């Protein structure tokens, strides 16, 4: 029942994008998100679309998987689209009672929906092509300059990778406890809100107990292997930039320049 | 009253690339009052199978009948089914949540619509049945020892007064003393309360002394379904699917090879002792 939930799913295959350094992908995703909010005309959107589909093609991840991530925001898309379509003031094209569709409204609604779709698809390329471990390694190294300000970068990255690692375990645990309580007659499908909240107690208490137990075990196991934080710690697979990564940075830079020039400054 | 499985198949994540057949065409019948051992290697489909018995999982195809009614009919009273077929999961102590032992055990009967007095009565007798002393009734279940927690969790299912008790690896993670305690408790429940028991395990040793019938699962299908004596006589085949016969089977086999006239079909230590003494006297 609860197994259907997928968060940050990784699609395992071998491609140019998969092999890129996670730092490149993090920077690239950030740049892409920024670019979506910089562009304000149709040539800009053509460039953004072309870039997105080029990366999808290079990543060898089926488009089906990309679209799957959109299902979660369908409602948001519909609301954003409808509200912008009907309630943007401007040059009226069609009206019925208080509802009216304006020229500005159509532009606003379509850019809003496009931006949201690209935002989700752009960031899901990163999670689909990067393993969670790689991602946190990338974050740790990418943000290591913050160490000058005494920020505990390694500890934060370690916490993040443990948290990610525990998501499937805790989901499985939830499923198990839920089934055990259903076997004892618990009712999780009640429509009554108060009953629904009450029904969560037999689920949440054992779940918290088990999360603490697992955390305790993990801490012990880490200590038994002499884990003592990030200072002086080396990696088995250190992140080193390769030629492809430099080329990717160049492509991202060119994309940003193109976006700013054609999407904002250049007048057609 | 009986449980009938008719060509039950179950596929996880069907329709995706991750699909796996957990159960393949499983059919058998369990009669009233039987004590059945369900045995199989890790991943053989035992746990998936037992979750079908009280309707937690629905078969992808095939039917399951309890008392002659199909439990997956849309108008079947599944809550009542779960009262009748008590399912004790693996590591059941992980499901404890109440502030004290007694309230935790009465959780099940209260859900099943017993009134307060009745629920407390059944909780009381269930705790007595599993041998929890009275002075532990009102302590937090989290303060008990591992074996005690497990017995409290089993009492939580027994308090619903099930007619069929299904236990998934009830001895996992217990020391030998705790294991024997739980198994003899289950045996007592079967003998005195006439409860049908289905005991899931991967250890032949565990079940050999207690059950009347063994169903061996391998790779999602029923591999053998017979009395312990007949099942263990196939011990070479059992080894090939990652299981082993009880140690006595091997010892008696070795003795026979050395020329002793022993009965190699003995399955329990008592029977083995008897046949070895007999051979030595002769």
C-alpha cells in the first residue's frame, strides 16, 4: 500500500549525464532553475525546452520516468493555470459574468505552467541520474568552502545521506507495523477525522521507537568502526573533475549566456 | 471449518520492470485443529503467503476460502476474518505501543467491538495463558525483556480469541531457552484450546517436535506437503533448496552407515534416543 511512494528515485543506467561529477549536475540544475525565472519571451522558452530535451536524450532515462514526477503536481498545475488564465487583468478576449480571459492571462498561465513543468523535470534529471550517496558527496565537496566559516559541512552531508538512506527502510517499517495493527483490528481507512488521528497512535509510537532503535544501532556501529567526524577523513572514490565535466560547465555557461541574451535583452 | 487455498498466485509490483512472482499456483487445505509447519528458505514466499490468510494481501489470481466463503468477495466481513485468523508477525514486539502491558493486549479485542469488560477479561486470560506474572500487567511494555515482550505481543493477538493462529517466525532472535518457551506455549495453546496453528519457520529443528504436518515452500510454490517423517526422508532434496533436516536425521543416517540397526525415520530427540537404545540392546 505504502510501497508506491517514490522519493528521489534513481534510474540506473550508464550515460554521459550519469558519469558527470555530481557538482556539475548540482550547479547545472541550479543554473537551469535560475534561467527559467530569467527568461521572459518565447525564444527563451525555445532555448530552455531544447536544452532540457537535449539533456534528457543524453541521460538515456525514459521520458516516462520524467513525466511520472509530474503526477504529484498535477493539481498545482491546474490551479496555477486556471487562476492565471481567468483572473489576470488586461485586454479582454472573452467574458462571461465575472470570468474573463485576457491576452495577458493566456501568456501568464502558459508561462507559469511551463515553468513549473520544467522546474520539476529539470530537477528530477538530477535525482534520476545521481545516486543519493553521490549527491551528498557532491554537496559536501561543493560546499566545503563554508568550512572557513566553521560550518559543519561534513556532518551535514553525513546526516543528509543517512536520512536519505533511511527513507525506504522507514517506509517498509511503516508498512509492516500498519499491517500488524490491521491484523489486530486497527482501522486506518476511517473517514472520521478524529478517529483517523487516533488511529495513528498505534502506528506512530512503534515507528518512533524503531527509528530511535535503528539510530542507536547505527551510531554504535559507526563508533565501533572509529568514525570521528570529517577531519582528515579520506574517500574511497574522491570526486575529481574530468574533461567531460569541464565541457559540461562550458555548455552550462553558454546556455546561461544564450538565455540572458535571447530570453531577456534581444528584441525581435 | 477450514482454510482452502485454490491456485493462489501473487505478483509484487505487477506491470512494472520490478515485478516478481512471490507465489506461484499455491493450493492446499488446512483442516480444523491441525498444527501445520510452513517451512521455506528466505524469500520462498512464506511471509507473503500468511498475509493472504487474513486478507492483508489479495491474491493476483486464485481464491482463498475460509469456512467455505471466499474472503476476497467485496461484501465479505474482513474484520471478523481478522478476529478469527490471528496473525502474529515477525518480531511482533515491534508493534507494542501502549503505556502499559494490559492496555496493549486489550487493543485488539476493543477494536473488534468487545465491550470494555469483555475486552479486559480476554486480555487478562490471554496474559495468563502466555505466562506473564500479574505484577508486570501495568508496567510499560518497553521495560520488559525481549522474550517477555514477544509473549505480550502474542497475547495481544490471542486476546481476540482467534480460532486459527498464524505465527511468522515466532522464535526469530530469541535465545534457545526463549525459543523453547515460545514453542511449548504454542503447543499448549493448540492442545488445550483446540486452536488451529500455522507455524512459519525456516528451521526444521523448531517445528519437528511440534507439528503434525509440514508444508515446504520453495521459490513461491509448494514443494512438499506431508507428515514430518515423510518430509525429512527427502532430506537430500531439502538440502538442495537451502533447508536441512533436524540433526537427529543426520546422526541416525551416520549410525546406520556404521552398521547399527536404527530407525532413520525418527524425527525428534526422544524418538532418536529410543531407537538408539533399542539398537544398542539388540
